C-alpha cells in the first residue's frame, strides 16, 4: 500500500496552499517509485488541480514536466477568473526524503509570475486565490504577526523570481511593478528585490520610478529584517494644465526600514539634485492593520513664487480619516505673485514675505487656517483695488485712497479662517505720495471676500492633493 502524504494544518491559508502543492508532488513521486508505468506527470497535475478546486480556485491551466526524485517542474499555470494569477514556469529542487518526510525543498525558481492585486472596500485581494483569503464570518481572525523563525525554518534554501510582475488596482488608478527577487537562506537570511521601473497614475498625476532596489537582511537576535530601498530617479508629472502646482524635477529616494513581527517602520528621504525639493518623513505601519498606518512629515519643501514653501505634519494618518494638522512656512515669497493670486489680480506689490501659518485638513475635505502672520523684511509698494475694501465710513475711505499706491515701511499680513472662509488682515505703516500730502500713516484693514478657494488654487497645491485624497477615499 502506498503511503500518502497529508500536509500539516497551518494557521495561515497561504502557507497551507504552498505545502499542499508540495505534498501532492511528493505523492506523485511516491506513485512513480512503485508504479513506474503510470502516466505520472498528468496524474500529478490532475491531483494538484483537484486540490486547488476543492479550495474554490478555478484552474484554467496547470501542467507538470520533468517530475523526478530531485526536482519537479510546473508550467503554464493560470488560476482564477477576472483577475488571474499567472506563472510561466516553476522549478522545485529537493531531496526526496526531506520533501516526503518534512515537506522541505532546497530551491524554488519561478519564471514569469504575474500577480494582480485589487481593493474592495478596505481589503486587498490577490486575483486567482481570493478563496484562500476569505475568513468565515463566524471566525474572528487572529491579528496577523510575522513569525520569522517559523517562516525561515520552512523556507527553501533559495528562492528566485525572474520576470515577475505585480499589478495593483486602486479604483481608476493603477500601479505596474515588474520585478526580480532573490532570497538566500542562512543565519542572516537576505532578500534582494530589483525593480527596473514602476509606473503609476493617480488622477492627473503620473508617477514613475526607475532602478529601485530593496535589500533586507535578517537579524536573528532581534528577530527582524533591516534593510534599505533606493531609487535613482522618480519622475512626477501633473497632466492638469490648469494646476498652479510647479513642475517637479526628478527626485532621488533613500529609505531605511525595519520589519518586525508586528510593525514596519521607515525613514524616508526624497530630494532633487539641487535639494530645492525635499521630503523627510517617518512611516509606521502595523502589520495587523495596515489601514492604521501613520506618517510624520518632518519636512517637505518646494520652490514657489521666487521663494520657498515648506511644511511639517506631526501625524499624517494614511487612511485620511483623522484631521491632519500642518505647519506651513513661507520663505522669501514674492508679495506680488502671492497677492495677485490670492486676490485674483486685485492686489499687487513689491518685496518678499516670510512667516508661518498653521493649517488643518479635515476628513470631509475642509481646510482651516489657524492664526498666522506673514511680514516683509524690507520697504516696498502695495496697491489694493478699492473693491477689496467696501464700506461707507471715513476710515474705509481713507484706506481706499491710501492703498491705491502705498509705499510701506512695515507690512504684516494676518491669516486666519472662520466658518470655512479665509480672513486676511493688513497691518501697514508708510505713505501714499499722491494722497494726504504724503504723510506717514498707519493702517489696519480686513480684506473682504471669500478668498479661500484662491488660496487652495495658488498658495499650496491643495487642489491637486484634495483631488487625490477624494479619489483614494472614493475607491475604498
């Protein structure tokens, strides 16, 4: 009687799936040893197909060749329906005794693996094996933890994936990731992931990255992987011709990360060649609930209106379901450029301004500015259209006359918002040579009108960001 091999039950279905296939191959090998006249290759393939179908997986194609006592080759694998898992070829090398008794293999080489990942509500699915990812309604899933000692103990000595491709669908947005992967098992196991090019689209933003490399090494004492990610060139193109967002130059990316049983942490550094564009951030991702991932933006800066805008965000929830608080800093920004955009061309001026403004972004899309102040460092001229200063009292009449051509020695802009509307106040000292005999005067005026939409379109690329956030949120 032939001894059949039954895979041990595993807590994780994907692991059960892997060892199930290995066990069936071992069964086929055993049949070959005792009945060498059996058409074993087609029999083994049939057993694997039968096993997968009992798991609810549709098998469109799966073939076996070169099935022997030290290696087995599977090819032309096509699983699933709409979004499929495809594999051109997989070569499994093993010692027969270890495979049969311990379900362990020496090396696995995959060629042409294509994975298609997509999102439904808050969960990601892998096309072709969705049934293995379903948790029964009556079963409460255990929090996911990465048991590295157990995973490495059961891993092959070597694993390689050549010409792999991961496609990720996020609603109408898509990411294509071609990759090669090499894993070498040792006391300090090593993983090398090589990605030649990533292309992604998010609304009007097209993002591509080339020559990405991820290298991770296992630390057996702390039971975690430490590694780095580098990308030589990241290109971001905004196809929205109406956007005020400045063109972004090519960026370089450096990431240092640590992966433990329950958390991924990363330090991110992205910058342009001249470092005018820069991003410094930390990322925290709980393995059990990736949706609760949170970032800290230490600094993001980019050029604007002859100067620079930078910001800090203490806590940035990736799911965007909590209020985001930021501190926005303006440095040497052209007063003329800024005020023309804010006022739709009704305020012009000379000089540069500096200052800091707190900002809040709410999950419903509202933006609120806290009390902030911008000021100039040198003398200049400001001209305000009278329509920005309505009112019939004497003070407003004086302000309208003076600000038609006001030579300031002091200029401060107060920024705040109330009930969704931005409020700007001007505090000035100086004179209008064509009014009031050129006498020095002080003015404190509030600008009327709902200029918040203009702020959203000009001071910061908020419109672009909001559109991305809305699209990401609508796809969940």
